[in-house]
């Protein structure tokens, strides 16, 4: 790697004031300590306590949906969202191959089968134009349901994911969902604080999922949430996540096989504190983007990925897109050795052993992007 890259690595370390710069770290201040300490002091650390309800209400308000159900992680949120949306064993679920493994695993937990769709280079997420042409070809509608002509299986749902916090072509996907009788479940794990044409992501699907893992835009340690405007679905989702226990003062009666997916109070306490400063975190993310824009302008053969025109993005992970003159492995090796933590985009899921045999469309854009994308340190900090 040349002098330009040596300079780049130095500038990034200077900006963060560190010799080793992690990819993404949580930011904690007094409020987190105060709320978590409160849980410990009062003993309300587990399945009962006021922070869970407060976190659910604050989150629903911020996203602009009627209800949020807090759960143990984003994968569990996706699992329950898909189940409640009507995904059943042996259904197919359309999803990008270029996503974190959790999207596919959640589909598998329902006994359903991921069906991989290509992505659009403008959004890094699902390509509705390519998908439309593909579905015209391989599927047919019978009695208000979509079927894969080849596998004979029902295609039930569409799971768009907002890669690194950039909103996908939601409007076009909503039209597709209507046309093909598909239910939309957004994987909004990475997009808290991202808006599509002024409306928050995670509020477009029938029921949607978000993550608060340690590396996400805000964290509850580990955690996730199910988001929806549908009160009945929210109630059912909540019921399933608390072992499907029928409310009673002392009796243990459960009316179906439920899940122990409830978010503990101590995690929700952290979440309440984090949510209070979300605007500041988002502001710092944008400042970081402007700063990187200047630094990346000095590098040949690479550009900084910017929000698509319909998206007001949270810039969760800052993204370099390399051209053919650069080798991804060399860039990764160089930056990581210099102490600037960098990671490739996920290996496309259709290439992984357990998902190799799943149905998929031609995934050329996925394969190109996979070779060219490197994420660089993205912890929100005040820069000027
Ligand atoms: C983080 C993430 C998830 C899952 O979240 P966990 O809280 O880690 O289970 C799901 N989908 C995507 C795209 C993610 O980035």
C-alpha cells in the first residue's frame, strides 16, 4: 500500500486519538451508570421491572410505530416477527444474500427456507427492479398466495435489510409486496435513526425487527425489538416472547409453545439511557462521514459510500468501495496491521455450506460488492 494509505491510517488514528481504533464501540456516560445502578440497588435486574416498559414506549415513539416489544437480541426479534407475520414451515422467504447470518437463521428457525435476492448498488440492499422481473418468471399467484413454480413451495414474505443503515428502495418493494401477495418484515437491525422519505425505517413492514447488540447504533448489551402498528400482532408477539404464559396471579398455564425471549430489565435500563442521546450519536455519525469524505478523497481507486437519495441514513458502519485497482485482502491486511480495525462485508449467505442449496436468483451485484467493500472505524465521536 502506498503513501496515500499510510497517511489515511495516520489521520484516522489521530482523529480518534488512539493507536488502535476499533470498528465500533458503545458510548456510555453518567446516565447508563445511573440507570443500571438503579437496577442493581433495587434488585430489579431480571424479568420484572419498569425499564422494559419504558424502553418499549420510548423506542416506539422514536421510530413512530404504535408498539415495540423488547427481546433478548435482534435474531430473536426477527424470529418472532416472521412467525407472527405468518411464515410457516416449508414456506420460502425472499431476502438478500448480502446480509448478516441472523436474517437467514431466523427464517430457518421458523422451518422456512431463505430464497436469495440480489442487491442494488445504490442502496447495497434488495433490488426491487431485478426482483420484479425474477418473480414474473419463476412464480405464480394462486388463491391470493404466491408459489414458486419450480419448488412448488409458497413464497410468504419479503425481508428487506437496510445495509449499514442505508434505506433500501422501500416504495418499490411495497408495490411488489402488494402485487405478489407478500408480507414485508423489515430487518431494521442496522437502521435505528435511518429515515426513508422522512419516515423511520422499521415502520414500513407489517412487523419489523431491530437489534441493540454491542456494536449497533445504540446498545442494551444484547437486545432487540419487534416493531409494529398492529396492536393484535404486538400483543401476540409479546405473549410468545414471555413463554406464552396466560396471565394469572400464581398459576403456571401456557397456551402454546412459547419462547423465553424477554429483554431483562437491566438491559432495558441501558437502552433507556442510550435512547436519550440518540440524536447526539446520529449527529456525530454524520460529522464522521464528512470527515471521512475529506480523508477518502485523497485515496485513489476508492470512494466513501453515501446515502441513496431517498435515505437519511444513520451511517452505522462507514463503508469504502474499492475499484479493480485495489485488492480487498491487501487493504484489510494493511489497515488492520496499522491499528485501524477494518472488516469486509459479509460472505454472501448463499455461499455458506448450510444455505448452499437454497433457491436464489442470479446474484452478480452481490458477488461484485462482496469483493469491493471494506468497513472502517465508525464509533460516533465529535469531530470538526
Ligand atoms: C445485528 C444484526 C442482526 C441480529 O442482531 P443480534 O442482536 O446480533 O441477534 C440481524 N440482522 C442484521 C442485518 C444485523 O446486522
